[in-house]
C-alpha cells in the first residue's frame, strides 16, 4: 500500500486522485455539521481535513499524521486555500496527548490500519471525543476482495518472488474483519459499531506508464523488488506492465476495490 506522501508521477494526480470515489463516500458518511470540531487521523497531505474545515465553518479541523513531508505539504495547501480553521500536527495518534473531550467527530480515510497497538490508539482517540462523539473511518476489506492488491501481488510473485512478497511491509488489511474490529473498538470504549460495504474503483493513472510509475512507488512494491535479483525484478516489472495494460481503458487504469465504512459512538 502506498504512503500519502509518495512522490507523484507527472499526470497521475496522486493519492487523492487514486481515492476520489472513496473520498466522496466517506464525506457523505461523515455528515459533518457547521459547528463540528473534527479530528482527522492519518490525514496525509490533508485533503479530508481541509474538506472537513470548509464544511465546519464555525468549528474546525485538526489533521494528524506521522509523516513530516505529508504534514508540511498539508500546511502549504491550507495556506494556499486561506483556511483559518484548520491545523495540522505531526503526531502518532496512538500516544499523542489530544485535548480530552475536544472533538465532535474523528474521521480517517485509510489512516488507521497501521497502529502497532490499535487498542491503545482507539482508546486515545475516544478520549479526544466529546460525549456522544462519533468515529467514522474507512478501512480496506480483506486482501482477496481487493482486485488491485491481488493483481499487483500476483504480478510481483511469479515463480521466483513469493517469499519476497510474503515478507514485505505492514498489513493494510489489518482492520478487515468486522468481528475483530468490533472487539477492538468496544474494548477501547466505543459503542454502536457498524460496517457499511463500499465498492468503488481505484484509479492508478491515465495510462500504463504512469500507473507503473505510481505502483513502483508503493512501499510494498519497492521492498519486494529490492529483495529480488535484478533479472527477477525485471521480469516482475514486465508482468506488472502487462497486467496494467489489461486494466487500461478510456477512464485510465482502474481496479475494483472493497472497503468498509466503520462508524461508532463514544
């Protein structure tokens, strides 16, 4: 899975373009109100935070992320848009000392799957919410329900790459199982946990060359290719290119995906 501060190939549009359809679903699910104070977990370069701030004009939004380059870019974009009710902090939501009972809503667009201790992280987020505050987050469903990840992994493995792929990177699907996630959230003090199925396309670029450049920037792809010898890496890239060509059409290179909108109350 990619990082929100991944370099952007010319013509791609970046992480926000990749998740444009998902973002619209999340915005509707959040239902942000005019006076809300919003906490955005794993905000990346801040698109979701800035959108929240524009809606919550009499409230505001705070975005947090562990990536310094992403936060720096988020601040630049907020200044360019002259948003006065938005702030960003480089912070780990597992341990950051948020003001207690400050926020009406905590949101996240694929920003909660990589906690070392999800129980501690969600308990910390809950403490930042006001009584009856809400959590609304989007997370991936299981690997085998996400065509984009299945296709990339199959292309990288081939006959020589399975061991390299198996050991690469953190798990973006760590919050895919509803009973397990419900247990984590309830143990952290949340109630009324619900899951809504989301099926929207992933956009990897307008053409095969751009999409290949984008996917090569994924942390998991880079780690896998680095574990292969040069000849095997070249073969893996060839398989990736062929696979992307098969998914290229009038609307660019697109893949099916499945996610959950998870909601809960403090």
